[in-house]
């Protein structure tokens, strides 16, 4: 970005809540001196701060902040270095002045408050107003009452590794539109917020716009050192907005947003199998992470689409060939079981075991599957795991390693070291349906001349058998309840992936209807039909 003021990295953890009316108004005239509330008390105090300590500490902190004394305000926190950096950046880099704070009624040790101030750039000045909160805790070594430091104390949308600054934007603002020209905004489609930021950063200069001057949050992962697109908070000097056409469908996007809203920590992606165009992407997460594109999670039994293709392509069995389903299976001292209540079937075909999602049937093939077969099938035929997708924004392209050992069996049922995102599984489903791998895109390749990833795709016989097995799963197998009543050409696969730290498995589901394929995951959501199934079904039904 050009013309940026110096950047200060903010550390801490983000947490924010809205505050209410309160007990007074503090401004520059009420700045307090001293090194901290209660520092002169000779008696060492323990336990949570009392009501008076909460009031006195927050009052002193607010007074120093509004008095433009960042070093002094930082002494009232339990992480003074981090606090001083951010409070200094607040005035010097973001040019926020005339700060006035109205505290609300304390709820125990937590004090909500409202901030009003001015953001200045040259002769330009714009008002800013927002709500946040702070919590007073007992210092571990000092035993003083201190503000528990978090970046969100200063501004509620700040997270670990963020910076706050004014910059002359190198990337002009964009007006993103869907495939039919309908405007897509973060207000109407909240999941698109970080994606629109990325699209602006990458394509703002190609969409016919001109940059302005803005107050922004600059994001950075302090642990990884990676940066994401800036988040604009305020435009001080307007540029010219450019128009950017995407592959998204406003109707599908609305359905996706509505569907994930019912399930916490859920994500869904829909693609058009005939072209690879992304039709919808939605997340319901408190952390704002775009898990739909960037998630790295074991896909559970949805991976059996790739596993079945591996078995067919290497001649180990076929849809109508044998795939017995015993009650348990052992591979290199590791025991694998089926879901509770599944009746064993020693005479099952691959189609039978696929439709019922029998784990042991696939594990039994581990004796015959070479460690790299699943890896090669995923990469060469489904385009997965090669880290070469160029969809238009950052994406995870899947991971199917060839470790050998117990993970050979685990990989066949989507556990072990196999990792996918909903975007990956939607693409896998699209490839299974059409027999052709078409790398997903969210903006046309021609926009910036990028080259799409390629893969061999599937042999016609393999694709036909996968379609037959997925259709059976949707009509009479584990996905039949979710897909009931759905017309057209349909197919599906359920999945659940166990995670050691969770009480329930991650819920996975992928399916297609006519020329739409969609996949979803809900962390800690249970079986595939419990959470992700209804999400995918709602998206598929929305597309007629």
C-alpha cells in the first residue's frame, strides 16, 4: 500500500461486547497522574478486585487515554508494553484525536464504555464512535488492580497481530457483483467480508477504480508472519469505486448464509461442476476465519469418494464388486469400527458399503493399497494436494500425504493425516459427477491472466460408478433423509471425523443436484446428517 504511516503491530487476544450508559464523562481535562491505582497501599491484596478498585482503575485508565498519555495509560494494564504500542499507534498512526469516553455500569469486574473521537488527515476530519469494554483483574506479581489488556479494549474489531493506521490506498474500492450483476455487500452477506477485502487488494486496480485515503485495520498473524487484506473502517478522502464481476450467485449466497446461521462453526461452499465457478461461500464462526476456503480438517467418510475411485482405478473392486463390511477391522495393531448400530454384511458390494458408509469395508483394502495410491489418485485425478490452485483469493488445496503405517488405513476413511476444506470437497464432488477436474474460481481467469491448475480427471467408467454410488447414497443410503424429495440428478456422501479434543465428531456432507455441487463442515456437529447435511441440502434446493 502506498503512502502508509508507520505500522505498529498489536498483540493480545480479541474479545468485545457492547456497553451501556454510565457513571460520568472523561476527557483530556480529567487526566490523572501516578503510576497506578492502589500502588501506595502497603497491604498485599489477593482475590478479584472489588467494586472500588474496578471503578478507580478504569477511571484512571480512561483519563490517561483521553489525555493522550499512552505510556501513563499503559501502566494501568497487565501488559504495559503491548498497551503502550497500541495506544501510541491509536494517536500517531491512526490520527484519532479528541477522545471522549463514557463508561457504563460495571458488571462485576467488566466495564462497558462508549468512545467518541475525531479521525484527522490533513484538513480532513471525520467523527468516529464505537462501544467496547474492559475487565479489571488482579496483577499476578504486583497484586494491583489492572486492566486485563486486549487489543479490543481500544477498538472492538482489533485482533492479535493487527495494526491500526491511516493509509493512502493503493487498491481502489470495488463494487463486487454476482454473475448476474447483482451487488454483493458485506452488510447483506457477512461471510463475504474478508473475501471482498482480498478481492479489492488483488483486483482493485484492475476494476477501473482509483484509491483514496482510509482508516484501516492491517491484519497480521504474529505467529506466521502472514498478512491478510486490510479492513477499511473509514474513508477520509474518496477515490473512485471500480466494478468487479465475480462468479458468485446472490441467490445461492443468501441460501448459504441462512443455512450456516443455524450451526455454529460451520462452513459451506457451492460450485458449478460444468465450469468450476464458485457460486457461494459462507461461514458461521466467531473468529471470522474463512474455513470454507482455508480450513484444514479431516474430511471423514466424504473422502470415500476418492478412496472408492482409487480402488476402482487399481482394479481392486468395482461398484458391484466385493467390499465386505465386518463389525471391526484391524490394520497394523489399530482397530477400526463402524458407527454404532451398523449391521455387518460379509456379502456387501462396494456400492453397499459406500451407501451405508461402512468404515471397515474400506479399511480391509489397506492390505492391498500401496501407501502412495490414495495420494496419487487425489492429485492426478481430482487436482487435490498439489498447492497450485489459483481461485482468485487464498485457498487451501487439500492434503493427502503417503505416510504408510496405520495412516494408510485411516486415510481411506478420511482420518489420519488427510485434510480438506469444504471447497476441496465440493470440487471432489464436482469431479466425481462430471469426470473432469475444473479448478474452482471466484473471479474469471482472464481478469489477471492466471493459469488454472489441471488434472487428468476420471476415466468414464470410474465417474459413472461414483455417480451411481452417490445417487444410491442420496436415494436410499445414509443421506436419504436429508436429500428426500429433491428432484433432478442428485448424489451425496455423508461423513463424520473424530477429533480427540471434542465431545462430538465434525459433521461433513457433500452432494450435488443437477449442475450444483456443495460441501459443508460443522465442527463438533456430530454425524453428517446432523448439521452439515441440512446446510448442503438448503443450498442445493435454493438453486432450483
